[in-house]
């Protein structure tokens, strides 16, 4: 849990690496890819037998992964051809109810329920980082805590608060619980927690390629999981942030934080919440420039990401990929609820807007 603690420490010290990540500005728009439309996917359109409970068959096929649109961030490009085999995917994010079944069956203790150590913190901190005070080395997690006034958007410590006692059972801290939220996505789960659940369930985390293919719902290079229309507050397509971030959430989409799964229409493959609600862990290591190593002329088969994490913006940490954005996404700040959008996070970090779903090969 060293990175969770690192994140905590950096936030406490006002040095959050997330501030670096989120303060990025698009420094260049990727040039047009000139990719031709892919051939008709020769995918496995017929589901192989009976569907596992609460899973949807995603036919394999070829698609253009990534984006060079005006909304895209540098790590989304260049677009490149990818082919994935067919697979089953959870039709929703893993809910609190499902995660509770796992915990009760196994006695699993999540990362956020264990205290970090000084060694774990310093192992992924910049050289010279002072040891954190012992009294903050307690179990906890990062909770979105909106300020009551506008704050600079380049300092995430303005809305993320290290909260002792926060974990999947207590999403906003010890005084909160899951009453009425059994069908909400589980949060405060680290990548390690998600992998443990997946193994127990006989599944695995999706690769970024599988996740993006599923999120696109059969649409080719559409900007959103639901198509081409921008997010509409009147008829919301997803649980995003509405209003002024981070101090003025109007919640006109019905939810200021997580929403019950299936609260919004599914995409073309019948998969829910591939945009917003909570970020979802993928199996890949996160590399900010990984796509630039792909040849636009070649088709990559079932890519599983790089062999290791690489992010020049966060050189002292290893990160796994997340997809889908969350209830905190707002075009004024972060439009990463799009299918091609990516994000990296240390694998031992859980937060109040991070969950996951699983896949299963045929
Ligand atoms: Ca919302």
C-alpha cells in the first residue's frame, strides 16, 4: 500500500502528483491519423454458450484504438489499429453487494483497511522526501471533499482529503456507511483489491484494449460511449459532474456522488456506465507514451499494455491504467469520460471515485 500512503503524504504536504497530472495542458493536438476505416470486424458475434451471470458478450473485432480529436489528451494518441478476441464483460461495475459477497467468503482485507508504513511511502517518493509523521500512518483513503468556494484547479488537495477510516464500507469516512448503496459501485478499491476479487470470481481485469472496445459499443471513433451527441444535462447519458467544479455540483443528473448501476442507458453492446460513475481499473501498466510505439499501419492483436509503467510526469511511481472517468468528470476540468481517455494510478491506491469491473475469456 506504499503508493496509497505516498499519495496521502503528498497530499498532506501539498505536493500531490495528481496536481501535476491534472494541471497538464494539451500542448499539442495530434496530427490526423489518416487511418482508413477498419475492415468489417470478423468477430465472434455468436455468444459461446450460455452467458455467465450478469455478463455481456463482446464480439471480437478490429477497431481504431485511441483518439486524436480536439478533446483528446496526448496519451490517447496516436490512434492505431487493434484487434481483440471476443470476451464476456460484467454488464455493470462491481457493486457493493457483490464485493461484500467476496469479502464475506474470503475474509479479504482491502488496502484501505490496512495501515501504510514509512518504508512503503518513501519507496515511491522523490529523493529527500521527509518521513511522514507517525500519527498519520493509519488505515484510510482519499475522499472527495468539495470545498464551499472556488479553488485553484491545479491543486487537487483542494478537494481530495486523506480520511482515516474511509474504505469501501465507509465511503466518506467512519460516519458513513452503505445504507441504500448496495447497488452502487464499490469504491476505495485498489488495483490489488480488484485483482483479488477477479481471481475469486474466476475472472480477470480487462485490458485497456478490451475495455475501450467494449466502451465503444460497436461505434467507430465516436467521441462518447453513447455516440456523437455531447453530454446533455436535460437528458443525461451518464453520471458526470454538473455545474462548477469542484464547489458547485448541481447534480441535475440525479447524483452528486456514485449512482446505482444501470441508472443510465447502456451502450450499443448492452454495457452500463462505461462513461462516468466511477473509474475502472484495467490490467495494463500505465504508460503515457505507449501508443506512440505502435505502428499505424499494423494491427496489434490483443495488446496487453507495456511491460512496465512509464510516466515522465510521475517518475517515482508505478501506475496501472484506469478508464471511463467518474462522477467528478466535467468538460471544464476533465473530459476523461470518453472511451479513448486514459488515466494512471498507483496500484495500491483506492479513492472514492474508483471501482472496477471484470471480464472473462470465452
Ligand atoms: Ca452527477
